């Protein structure tokens, strides 16, 4: 078993140095004060000390909220090491020149107000030297051609990695160059920190953070929730009724009304009223921080989206969604719609393929996020989109056939399996299928599985997502719709047009709408006959 490193003792000295009040910083009000670590900053020091006591190099990934104080603490620690340790070189690399200047000003202010450095000249460049120690501290800006070269680095801080400029290959090359400048020595410090960023092209920070969270790398994730900062409070006199999400925060984390009021305030004033952006900038959990990504992808689901239900309320309605596959898997999902607060969940134990496709994605060569499978998500969003489901939608069963064509399974085989898997206690309202194969839709109807075609998705401006995807995103984020616009043609006018036709014309009109209009309205529809499809429900 390894013994404690030299850094373990240095971290204890660092704590004592902070306790003396010798480390001066500028607070949010612009006043010079002694650094008094908040809850998140204390947790960072605790985890560094734990690694050093275990004889390990310090390797930390910091996933943080806005203005949580992580950068200030790291700069104070790096400054302390450079002035206390012989032959020590510490370096911080920021994502922009402005950030480089801002970070260096933190360290220069500490230097200027340090009683031990009172007689020394204040440095003007992005470097502080301690000649008597042969040590130094330096800041650089990401994007340089030979960044990190020319020195052996004992302490490296990568600031706001999710915002580093350049394509994925360039960001990875820069980070690799810096990490390889560090010796294989347990007395080294590597800290990568950032807030999440929906425009992160490289995906490098998210990859490192997720690996650290899963325990599959040498790094340890230290997450900083927005409520770790004690100053994040606001007047709660007009708070009113809490949303379901806010109630969850109170129950899970013991938040007080003033903290909830602060979150509402920053959401309205700094995050454009957007729940997804608020979760990114002021996350409560690591999953929240990474649930947003620019482009046409589904957000990452959080823990409470994975649920097991054995019973349902009396007013629950059931739906099925089908994606026909072909070159892709054939997928049928069973959905339970429960009126009430919006929400989305999947029984991951029974529906592993659906859960996997909702929670897995990667980036292409240009850095754009890409879904790794749309089949199950598409099957889910068809009923959600067609029936404007805004309550809680729960996926409780799946039929997922990855290679149905190769196995020689026909749509008739699929229909048989679906009927066998559907319980009598689950009266299915309707099955909504991909409109690309109208022949299969007719076939399913004739086999006693009432099926309608999904309406072609419309592109909306906000978020650049299809309306069906945006509906699912709204359910995942537990938000409510602003407005629903009904179809342009009234049901009566459309019905007259349909009755004038002797058969279906799939190109000119919408099969879904025609089936909806001619659908039986009586309570007993088991023996009803469709004018064109025959006895189908």
C-alpha cells in the first residue's frame, strides 16, 4: 500500500494558510476579503487530500455551476505550491484571452496582498516567478500551436475545457500535449474544470467527466451544485406555489425557499426563462449539467426517468408506438399516459434497448452530436406527438428486433408477437406507426391491431428540433406546453372530402386523419367495421 505523498502535508499547510486570512481575493461586491472556502471549495480540498493520503497523484475533474468559486480556489492552491515547493512549475490554461487575464489577476491579487511577498515587485506578465525556489506559476490561452511546451509541469489546471476553441482533434492534441508535459510522479496535480456547454464541439470535457463519474479513469469527479454556494439566495416573499421539479429539490436536497427563489431569478434574468439552459448553468446533479446538447438529439435522461411501475391509476390510457425498421431494428413500445404533472420515464429493466437508445449518443467528425439509434425514441414520440400527451408518459414494455429481415420475420410475425405481449388489462387506445410503410399499417389493422400513421413532423425554430422531439424533451424536463394550434382544416370539411373518395390515396391525404374521423365513437367498438379496412377494431 502506498504511503502519503508530499502533497498531503502541503494541503494541510494550505488549509492553515487560508485560516490565517493571508489569501486575499475580491468578492462579488468588489471588496478585498480573505478567502473563506464554501462547501464546494472545501469538498475539492478534501478530495485532493484523500488522493494524496492514498499516495496517488491528484487528478480531479470539476463539474461546476456558474461562479461557484472553483477557479479561485485552484489559483490560490497553485500559487501556494509555487511559493512553497522547490523546482515547482504550475500552469493554468484558459479558453480565451479575457479569461486568461481574469484568472491571472486572481493570482496577481493574491501575490500583491501576501505579507510574504510585500517587498517584491508585482509581476506584469502572465507569470509569477519565485527565484529562491526555482519555481513559477504561469497562465496561457488555449489554441496556441505549441501550448504547454518548454517546461515540465508539476501542476496543471485546464479551465473551462468545454469552451476551448478548435475542432475536436485540435482540442485533444492541446490537452494531450499539456498532460504529457507532466512527469510520472505521484507528487503532481491535474485539475480539469468547466461548466457544461451545449456548444462544446470537442466533447472532451463531457467524456472525461462521465468517465470519472463512472470510475473508469484515473480522475475523480467532484461536482458542484449551484446550491453549494451559500450566497445563492433571493427574496422568497413572492415565491408562491412550487413546481414539481422545485418540490423535488426541496425533498432531495433540503433547499430553503430563498434558494428556490434564487433559481427562479437566474432562470428568468440570466437564462432566458429556459429550463434546459438553467440546468446547464446552475445544475443540481451531474446528469442535469449534461442533459442539453445543441442540435437534433434527445437530452440525457436523469435517474428519476428510470422507473418501475406495477400499478396504474384508473384514468391511465395506453398506447403503442411502432418504428418499422427495415435496415434498422423493428421496434414496438407500450406507453402508459397518466394525467397530471408532465414527466417521462422508462422501465429500464424491461425496456433495456429503449433506455439505451435514449441515453447514448456521440459526436461526428465535425463535432456535432449524433444519436446512436432513433428507432425506440421515434416509436415513443409518435403517440406523444399525435395525441399531444402532456401528462406523465411511461414506457413499460418493448418489442425490439434488431435483425428481423435477416431472421425471416415478416410484419405478420411482428403483429402476432405484439398481440401476444399485450395484456387484456391494458386496453390500447391506438397504435401509432411510422408513416413510411402504409401497407404495413393496413396489414396491422386487418390483424386486429388498430394502427394509424404518424403525422409528418414539423420543424420549429426554438432549439431546431422536430416538434415530436421537442414534445418528448418537454416531458423529460417536466415543462408544460405554451399553446397547441389545431389543424387548419376542420374535421367536418375534411370528412366531406374523404367521403367523396372511394379508396385511400396515401400521397394526397393523411391516413391518420381519415382513420381518426371514421373511428367508432361508441363505448363498445370490438365488433366495429371500418368502411375500407373491414373488421379491424
